[in-house]
C-alpha cells in the first residue's frame, strides 16, 4: 500500500501503478489518499482532515471513506511561515544560530550574556545545504519549545503579563521569549496586518480554511464534518492550537452546530497519522485483493 495527496492527478497515479507492477512485480498494490488514512486513524470514515505541515495547510473533507475533491481548500500559512517569522525575530535580536555540528564545548553563562563556546578543530568543509539544514533543525527545536497559541486574540499588555520561556542554543546562549512566542503563531488565525511577503496565494486563516471547505460540501454532510475536524501535521502540535481552533470554528457557525476538534493520542499519531497501525492494517486487510493478478487486473485484453 502507498499513500498519496488528495489532489494527485490521474496520470501520476497510473504511472505509479505501472512502475509498481511492471518494474517491481508486486503481486498487489493499493493507492490511498492521505486524508482517508488520517480519518481512519481516528476511527472515522467521515471527517474533515486539517493537515498543517511545513509547506501548506489543507482542509480535505472525507465522506464514507472517499475524498470530496470539490471541497479541498489550501493555504500557504504553515510551518515554513512560522520558521521565517522566527528567523526575523532572531535577526532583530541579533542572536546568531550556531548549529550543533560546530560546537566542541561550551561554558554556562547568564541570560543575555555573550556565549562562551569553542568551535570544533579540523572541522571539514560542509555544503551550504547541510549547514542550512542544521540551522533549520535548531530553529525547529526552538519553535517546539517556546511557541504557543493563545486561546483568544490578546493585546500586547495581556501577553506581556504571561511568564516568558527560556531557551538554550547549542552554543550555550540563553534567551528569553515572552510575548513574541504568542505573536509569531498568531497569523495562523489572524493573518491580517502581518508581513506575508514571503508567501503566495490566498492567506486563509485556519478557521477560514475549515469553514470554506465545509461550505463547499452538501448541506447534509456539513454537521458530520463540523463534529469531526481531525488535526494532522506537525504544526498542529503547538500548545493551544486545538483549543484556539475550536473557539474560532465555533464562531464561524451557528450555535446549534456541534464543533469538535479531534487530536491524536501522541506526537507520532499526529505527524504520521496516515501511517498509524489502524488505517494501514485495516485497508491492507480489506483491500488485499485490489490490483492483484488473481483479480484479472493484468489480464491481456484480446482485440476484437
């Protein structure tokens, strides 16, 4: 079994099947949408899967195990945008991000003091792509540690009253992150007035992505989708993300409509929801004959 994005073109699907059967000689092959697998991972066949990864955010409605293609909505607000915002903040604070592979040793210093560290001797020359990757790993670790979504739009005065979080960089530099740890992820839910020059396309907030996708579906399906909004992707792991999304989505619909945001049991379930034990084993068992030579899918057609 292999997973694919919900908007994959038929020509690519046909080519994938051709390669698997003709080159690798697999006895059976099943190609399934990521959103369907994520829905099955939560024990649901009808749901709206909100997948917020690094490149983009997508809302994909699934009904009875099938993706409703006309209801797919995308937005470029995702993890890469947050990383760019964090880099801008570090640049403004004149904080240099030293990747781990350069550090041979470090001494403890107080908050805000110049780091006291030694660079590794005889360090080989590395490519710029590897260096950038290691820097991105530090920034990703920083975001996971300090970023948090506030439960509602808050003023600067309210954010400044919240205790700050500290973070130690690989070279020993200690920095405190206060209101900015809430301001950086805030554009995910309120992109108006934010510097979005680095992005293209429609800057839809999370709640607008969800509501737009559901509004494109049939009226009879909408209650089931509102009550089964499934979160997938690493960006949704930020503290307070699901609570804020529930609040914002409830404001986008009527009071009689039940809104429920479903989260995975642990980190791996959220990031790799499409390949959890439940959906993969279920589909592998129920679709074991799909694409099998025993089902005549490769039988030569006689020309008449």
